[in-house]
């Protein structure tokens, strides 16, 4: 089973759709000899400023790619990132109100959390900015419309509904998509988190559906658990819930470089754990590249109990994809352009 994992496409350059899809198809078909894809995962930041024309370009990219690798809507997994909410709609959700005329909850711009109902921002003046919760949810509207163009149904704007299942019964695979950007806006650009109502609803459905019991379970969102900055998920208790619910892998992007690590819930050798698979940026502008890390994507190959993650890099904007040989094999050994994850531990 082949799963293509792209992240941080950042479609702001509107003439890149055909070029990028051709570069990618050439690499998959001619260099990696991939006959077909079973799934495509986009782990956020599809657009750059979350505008309709950017999503039109993203749809053209997918349309072109699907001419080489036909994929049905249920085979494409999409979650939003911080670039998939529209700043203009975010600003329109706040209205200036005289401080003496407002008697609701007030928080300042340094607050990491917000009340579960309408509130106001304290901007250190005679006015506060009152938030309209219904308008606030519309900052994901253009992403939702793009999602509908690909998946045939809109992405839900209600936070508790922002959990999406993509189930592959013939492969015994279940993929859960979550929104780690649901609390972000132009005031709070680093407030990444997982909505606990959405996760609770998702895990309840998994627990009550016997078809999901013996599936390989993968969770996907956009933000990392750790990063050099403050733009990470700091409340990580949800990882414990994923572990005890049988999830084995989690995929994300955002940090613009490929990484892998292990989250271990049980310390025992065969204890519950999740391997982390992070994709680099597929199409961020040159100025947003992390120094020393070019454009990148992942190809996941599931075969038996082993997962192989092929990592590819593109160093020239108009160049081709190559092996991203960055995975050290030990002293005196050449690094590889792939790494391996054993999905079932050896009982020995």
C-alpha cells in the first residue's frame, strides 16, 4: 500500500499547479516506479493566505496529479493548518465596543486559552474587541469550500465536528484527521491545540464500531508537539488518549523539515506507542525554507508489518526530486533516503 504524504503546500504562487504536479508525478512514476497510490494525505497549509484563488490552484494541482494517479474522494485525506484560516474573516469577527458598554468576559492578547463563548479582547484602550463566535468560525470558510470540491462535502465549521474518518476496509486502515489550528486567529497565531470535544466524539465512534477494532490507526493534524518556537501543541494529554485507543502513527507538518520520533505511553518493550512522521514543506516560498532544508515530501509504503518512509527532496525550484538521504545509519555508514518502522514488535 502506497500513501503519499504532502504538507505545507502553501499555494500562494498561482502558476505552480502544473509544474509541481508534473515534477511530483515524474518522480513517483519514473524514479520510484510507483504504479498507483492508495491514499493521499495533505497535513495542512494547503494555501498561503487562505483565499479562493489559492484553493483553485490547489484543486488544479490535485486534478493534474489524479490524471497520473486516479484517486477517489475517500482516498484523499485533508486537514487544515494555520495558513488555511483567513485573516480577513478573522478580523471581521471582532467588533470595537466601548469598554463601559461591555459587561462580558475579557481576555488579553497574551492569553493562551479563551472562554467557550463570546468574549472580548483587551487592547489597552477605551475600546475592547468583541468577538462574534459565528463569524469567528467562518475564518475556515474558504478551506471548507475547497474541502468540499475535493471530498464532495464541506469541512465542518463546528469545532466538535472537526474529526474526519477515512476508512480503508480492504487494507484494515483507519485514518483520523483533526484540526490543530481551531483556536488560531490574527491575535493568537501560536495557540495550536486539539479540540477535546472533537477527539472525544472520534474515539467514541471508534470504540463503538467493531469494524475499526483491528485496524492500523493513523492520526493526522498540522502542528508539531515540539518545535524551536512557540507554535506547537503544548497541551499533549490527548496523546495518551490516542495511545490507549490503539493509534500507532501520527503525521503532521508545519516545521518545514522532515523528522521522526517516538511517543511512548507504556515504558515496557511492547508497550503502547505512536511513531511520529513529519513531512517537510512541499511548496513554501523560498524565504520560508528552514536553512539547510529544501522542499520535501514523504511516501509511505505499507508491506506486512513494516512501514517504509521514503523521503524526497527538491533543491532547485524548477528542478527535480531526489532522495533525501538524511537518516543516519551509524558511524562510518552512509545515511539512507528512507527509514523503517516496525508496526508489530517481535515477541522475542
